[in-house]
């Protein structure tokens, strides 16, 4: 309810500011006009095809990041020698912003969906990787020792105790990475400026003479997708891991 109130207050403020004449409508159209335009775009086949291309790149990059980061995180979290060997490389690559790699990746792969997928994958690897390693660090040592006492090997202990213990942390990392992936997918398309995608639509509208309303309508779509994705992943987390502390606190 508080979130809905915040949205209504922001909507009313933008509507009043847009209609007051204090800001030119070419720079800030009334919020109601932006919302109407966003609804109209829902019936535009070309726009929906672009949105589909963005979501496809988002999903592909996120899936690849999870396929890379989760096994690597399990390895680094369970084998201290491997973690020490990879530490320098990880600390070197982690601070590099994905946006800074857009020119290089575009030069190597060209301006297309491959570039977007590669950038999304790179950006999403880190939250999933570190959450996996951190989750393994929170594994109950007594449970691990118990399995070892019964003759289970390192891999069996990892799969039977470590992975279930780290699963809520991995899910949280995927949720964080999903938001990052959507931001980067749209941003890389905006910088590319041509092709097909939600970011392409925003970039092209921004170059039009009176394209502010279309730009803001595209931003509304991007924000709505981000909200829906976050709510869906949060619901999945709550369903799969009801024992996690943050979900226990959220229960009535």
C-alpha cells in the first residue's frame, strides 16, 4: 500500500508540474499523456517485437550468467585453493563496469543482440557468483561433519548440504542480477542506437523533434518490466525457501 501511495504521489506531482507551465511540455509532458502513450504502444506490433527482442536478450544473458556463475561459485566456495588462485583475477575484473565494455564488445561482436547478451552475461555473473560463495560460507559445519562421519565424500556433502544451504542466497543473487540485466540490456541498446529493442525505441524517440513523450513511455515500459520481474522472483523465493530469515520476517 505504501508503494502504491508513493506511485500515486509521484504521478500527481509530475502531472501538476507538466500542466502548470513551469516546465515546457516538450521537456516534461503531463504524466497522464505519457501513460496514455504507453498504453497505445501496447497495440503497436513493431514496438512489441522490439520489447520481445530486449526480453530475449535479457533472459539469454541471465541464463548464461547463472550457468557460469553457480558452478564456479560452488567450486570457489568449497575449494579454498581454487578461491585463492582466482582471487586476483576476480578482483581485477569485478570493478570493471559493463557499460565501459560496450565499445569493445561492439567492435568484436558487432552492434546486435550478441553484444547485448555478452554484456548482460558479464554483468550478471558477479552477483550470482558472490552470493553462491557467500551462501556456501553460511553452511552449518555440524551438518557437513555429520555427513563426513558417515563416509560421504566432498561432492556428496556439497550437493546434500552445501547447495541446499546456499540456495536462498543464490536465488537472491539471481533476483539482483535480473534487475541488472534488464538495465544493461536497455542501456546497451540505447547506446547502439539502431536495430530492434526497447532501448532502440527510446534512443530513436530521443532523436525525434517531439519525442519526449515516447521516451518517457518507453521508460514506463522498462520500469514496469523491472517491477514485474522483481515481484515474480520474490514470490518464487518466498515459495521455494519459506525458511529463509527474510521470508519468515515478512509472514503475518
